[in-house]
């Protein structure tokens, strides 16, 4: 169940960040409200995840997955370019998430 909470937190954070970009620096009402609601939901589910997993691992997974998803959304949805260094960095983030999941004993699998 804690991975479901974490997944919901990541999705809501990704929605919030996408809405934040769409809000045009808080000048558009609906994207601004969506960003606020999505971030609040993300922090709620992040807090629920912390009942079961250590904060360092939860934050690493939440932020890492969020970074990768937002980079993909920025590329596809907003036409933002990713150079070779950015792609290499994203690959390293994904590798770090895999290492935590496969080799770490600090979290239940």
C-alpha cells in the first residue's frame, strides 16, 4: 500500500509542476488552482508514505521520479529541449532509483 501512496504522490507532484508551468507565473487562475491542489495532495500522500518508509528513501524516490517525469513532459508538452548531459543525468537518476529498489534493505519490496 505504501508504494501506491508514493505513486499517487509522484503523479500529483507531476501534475502540480505541469500546472505550475501552464499557470504562466500564477497569471492564469485554473492552472494556478490545479497546481495548489495537486501539490497539497502530493504532500498528503508523501506524508502517508512516511508512515512506512524512511524519509531519505521516500524523498529520493519521489523527487527522482518527479524529475524524470517532468523532464519528459517538458520535452513532449512544452517543447523544451534535453541535451546529452541532461539525458545522461536523467539516466543516472533512473539508475539510482533502480539501485535503491533492487539492492537497498532500508525499504520493503
